[in-house]
């Protein structure tokens, strides 16, 4: 049949994956008795390749390479499918913000939830900064292992949806794959979800941020202020 069928039939062939090279594969079929009589490994390999030694029909070099490539693709695909969440099994006792992020990580990765994180804090220079972060987008472009392991502190950046440095008065706004920024509205800053076109109003004076959205303030010693806006989406299959 086709190479595609060969790939499907052998994608999970752990036997092929065990061998680093075609020569290793041939060597696996050479017995101590073969070497006793032949006394030449190269000759023994040639005999295996020609089908005079070993068990069953041996793979040709091209077939071996094809099956090994398919097995590696299958391994990588399986690894990506079963990827462990960064916040999973982390002891986040005493870190309510990180715990809140860990609780939302899977839903933000699979698209069922899109969270906007508002952070107000100080940067390394002691300057007060604030900003709105597209959590789902950040999860895709960087590893959150560094944050959940507390090796690094999550901070808003000029590249996030909204960023403001209160000392330098630098202000930036950027659309993301998930949200459009509406900065010139009378009601203040708004974010429009690109999937369902719903508006998220981050004005704290509003009783509700919008349809299918909630506002949760996190009390934490790590930042001046943290608020998470959760927008629930209906993901199409």
C-alpha cells in the first residue's frame, strides 16, 4: 500500500524506535553464533540485509528510515497531546494569584475560557506599572513553568493588551489573537473577544463586565492589585 498506510501501521512501533541507526537494527539480528562462524561484523550485516540471517523479512534501509521517522512523529504527537499543565501538582499554598492561574490554565489552553489578567505592581526599577494580559495568548508564547515555580514574577509588558508606566507615562495598547482593544470609548477601556464578539468592560464601577464574563479580585501580597476577568466562550468542534 502507500507510505501513509505504512506510517499509520508503524507509527507506534517501539521496536524501530529502539535503534539509533540502521546498523544498530542489523546488529540486533546477528547472533553470537553468526559472529563465531563469520568473524566479520560487516559481512554479518550484509547477510542480514539480504535476508540470509535474522528472523523474518528484514527492512531495507529506506524502509527503516521511513518507519523510524513515523515512530518519532507519533512520539512527538503523543507527547504534545499528553502535555502536563505547568501549574499541575505545584504547591501554591500562600500564593492565591498563582493558584487562581493554575485553576484556569487548562480551560485557557483548550479555548473554553479566555481570561484577562489585570496587574498593578512595581517593576525592577521600583516604578509603578499596570496592564491587562491575555492569559491564553501568553500561555502559547512562553512557558509558565517559571511563574508557577516562582523563579520569575509575572508582570505586564508593553506588548500586552494594555500597559502603563505611571512614572514615565508610557502607554501602549495591542490587539491579540483573542481580543481587540477599544481604547477610545467613553466608558473607558474595553476588550472585544474575536471569537464571539462579546465586549468585556473592565471598569470596576460596572456591576458586571459583560455577557458570559465575571470579575474576580485576588487578594495577594505579591502585587498592589490583581483582578481576573474570565470570559466563557463556546468553542466550535
